[in-house]
């Protein structure tokens, strides 16, 4: 019976109790339409030292809650859409200014003029209103809104206002101790400069090297990432700011190297949302002392005033942001919900201020009540706003999804060499539309001979291993093994049977004698199916690329597969947080801009006019080793087919040997029309004639050109 004496002391029993709370409280409160976050905080109040004293705040609870807080800030930095953040960094700066200055001004005025506190106390209390904690961020992740512009500027503004508030805390403490001098500012400036250099220059290079060297050991990737987070938090503390700033910066530093659809990202979110973040929310509840309400009118009045000032200040900041940027009411509510919760930075400031004698017990108790109320309001406001935005965005994109057929898209991955499958499967997972119910289908075609059945079993056993890789990203994978006379006819037949939209293939290997790069099998597949085909050669992991460079021929916008392949490349760029550089003519540029506007892609794109396809290799001067090069080709007879395209793939292998590269063949005909209907009708001879006339015209024109005199 001693094991059940309160507060509990057995670590196994404590951990078991907390896990049951994490499991049951969201399930029970979901039936009452109450966010699960609130259930965890209330559970913390009940079991905490100020409730039934079932648990006490010990070192183990403090450790797990610290990890949870750092995890929230790290995931916020990791999930931030860097393209959206860069495009809206001025908006983040302005929101950060609003959400800092309005609560600070309101809080200082109330405490200095209304409640008659001294300057240092009033300023420190007001700085607590200016900071906020992203308590409600797990709600954003659940609804898939992490890349929404309102979320991007709120997260960006959070780091600005929290940094400013915590720096102000350091200044007030130094001023109170009489050590606010030139040495303080020089030391703070140098330490922050060194910290920034380590995080943004050294850490990404080490991470790239590590991911490249231990590519196959996936569990090591997670341990490495976790090590970086806590090391960054420690460095931030050494530099003179709070550890939460370091965790957020770690998320930004690793943002490009951990795509949102990757297995590593799935592991990070899963463990954080299942264990560490709920631990932190429970620990927030454990510090709440509801008996403050009964300690006399002064404590209650200060608690009410603090809560009202904090909520009103954050609402004014959200309202001002809405007016300036013309956001919807739902976006304003989302900004307010995310930025309203007071927890980590506020708690740190009040405890430090209380120990230093700047804040009294009434403000300490009032802060605890304020933390509980603001967290509850933030959870309700964020969930309500998130639901509205999801409904609005679904109404906006449903028509586009239906018109492009993305809701039922099916990606086929034919595999000839099992060693290449891992990178190709990762690519398929990155570009797959999450709304599609269809799995990624991996196909192995076995030659029809006496050993066909044995070979089918061998192929299936090998491919089963890669189902685990996809399951780590919560992506469904379907394995298909089939018998056919040759690989090309098997791939073409299965692509029609499963009604696939995209075929992702590996780069063909030369064997025996030197033939064309796009070998006989590829030509057979191109001739026998009209699907959009990606032929891929990935020389390094996708996350190590810095740009996607696309070369698109004239009239490519007239191909039926134009919208599909471009949407997939834009999605890949968004996943990798890298920009797109497109070489094309003016007509294609207009079509791309129109598509960008309609589909609301967030990827960053730059267009450069390029028309001299006879001198295609001139592009190699502008392409670097870490670029992913995409050549958009076309089948013979297509409107965008050029004679020069037939020879370009061979030149790619020679002149772009160090680059990862794709060759894309867009779908030529509409879905409802089979390419077989056009077998007797071909524009190939007409195209050849046009190309001959064009070359003849260029030759004549060159005769009359005035030559330079050397």
C-alpha cells in the first residue's frame, strides 16, 4: 500500500498514470467538442500539487515537460513553409511588432498608471503579455494548416516577440542589479552572433554530411535531429536567450533537410505529439493553483486584470494584422488563437522576476491563473478557426482537384533494379497527392518462362521490404508482380488496368552494346502507353538539392499532361523548400503563371526566356552540381515535339553526369481517348518538314549576317 501513498513516488506507476491521462483525456473531451489540449491541462490541475496532490513537480516531470516545450518550438520551425516565410517575412516582422508593442503598451499602462506599480515591475509584467507560446500548434498540425500564410506569419512573429520579450527580461534584471552597461550589450551581441553562425552555417553542413554518410540507418537520423535540438537549446541559453529560441532556430536550420512527407518527419511528429508535448501540457496544469481565487480580493483582481489585458492586447494585434493584410475573419481568429496562449516564456519571466524581488506574490499567482485561461481560450479559438479555414480551402480547391483528377491519382513505380527503388519510392511519396485514396503501386514484371512462378515469389519477397519504408510515412503501397513476354508490354498493360496517371521509372542502364540512352524498353513503353512518364536518375538524396531547374520546349503547355507534371514538380519543390528555375518561351511562361495563380502553389519560381534549343547545352553553364535538372520532352507526333529532343537525353548523361536529372514525357491525349485511336494518324512527317524548313531558314539567315572583323 505504500506504493499508493500520495504523492506517488514509484516512477513506473507515475509514468503509467501519465500515459493513461494522455490516452483518455482527449477521447473523453472530444465527445463534448472540447479540444484535447484543454483536457491535458485540466488533468494536470487535478493531479498536481495544488489539486489532489497525486503527483509532484519533480526532476523527471520537469525534464519531460522541458523536452515537450522544446519539441513544440522545434516542430513549428521545422514545419514552417520557408518559401511562404521568405515571401511574407515583412508581414511576419510587422505582426511580430504588433503582437509585441500592443500588449506591452496596454500592460504597462494598466500596471503603472492604474495599479500604481513601479517602472521595472510594470515593464516586466507587460513584457509577459507580449510573449506567447504556441500551445495550440498541435491543432494546426492536425488540420494540416502548417503551410497556411496566416500560420507562417504567426510562427515568424512568435519568434520575434518572444525574443524581444526575453531580451527585455534580461535587460530589466541587469538594470535591477545595476549591471546594465556597455559590457552587457557587447557580450550579448557577440554571443548571439556566434550562436547564429553555428546554427545557420555549421549545423546544416554537418547535417548534410551525416544524412549522406548514414543514409540507410534511419533510426540514427532521428537521434541526430534530437541531439541538434537540445544542443541548439543549450547554445541559446549560453548566448543569453531562452532555450525555446534555440529549439525554433534548430527547426529552421534543418527545415530544408527534412521534407514534410518524409519518414523522418513522421517519426518526429509521432513521438512528439504522442508523448513529449502532452507531458508539457500536463505540467502546465500542475503549476496552476486555483486557491489563489480565495486568497482575497487583491489577488483575484490582479488575476482578472492580467488576463483581460493579455487577451485584449493579443486580440488588438490580430485585428490590426487583419486590417493591414486584408485577411478573413477566420484567419484573424487563427492568428489570435495561436498567439494568445501564455505559458513558457511567461512562466520563465514571472519566476525569474519573483526571485529577483521585482514581482510580488499577487502577480505570481495572477500569472498562473492567466496561463490557464489563455491556454483554454487559445485552444478553442484555434480549433474553431482551423475548421473554418479547412472548409473554405476545400471549397476553393475541390473544383481544381476534380478537373485535374488528383483525387483519384495513381502512381505506378515499375522496378527493374531493386537497388534503385528506395530513392524512387521516396520521390513518389513526396509528389503523391495526399487526398488521393489510391496507393503507390510498385510493379515487377517477370518474363514468361519455366521459372516464372519462382521469380514472382522472389520479386514479391524483395518488394515487401519497401512496404515498411512507405508505412513509416503513412503512405499506402501496393505490390504488383505480373508475368508478361517483356517488361514494356507488362508495364503498359498494368498501367491501363490500374488506371495510373504517372509512371515513375529509373534511369535505364546500358548493357552489352552502346545504344540510345532512352533504350528500347523505354521507347516501347512510350509507344504503348500515353501516361505521364518520369524517367529519373537520382545521384544523391532529394533533400540535398538546392534548386529545381526545368527546361520546357515550346508548346508544352498544350499537352494534356502539362498541368499534372508541373503540379508534381511544384509539390516536390515545396516539400524540399527549394526554388524552381524555369527555362521556356514567353507563351509557356504565361501558362505557368496562370497555373500558379489557379492552383495556389507556394513554391518560389523564376522564369528565364530560352528559345535556342539547337544550342541546348548552353544551359549547362548555369546549372550547378546541387541542382536537380528536369528536361520536359515529348513523344513523336506531340505538339511540343522537336527533333532535337530525341538526342538530348544522351547529351544529358554526358554533360550533366554529376546532376540528378528527370526526363518527363507528358500525357499527350485526353484521359477518355486512347492513343491507340491515333495510330493511323501521325503528324511526325509534318513536324519533320517544319523543322527542316526552320533549319533551312536559319542557314539562309546566317549567310546574310554581318560578320565581325577581327
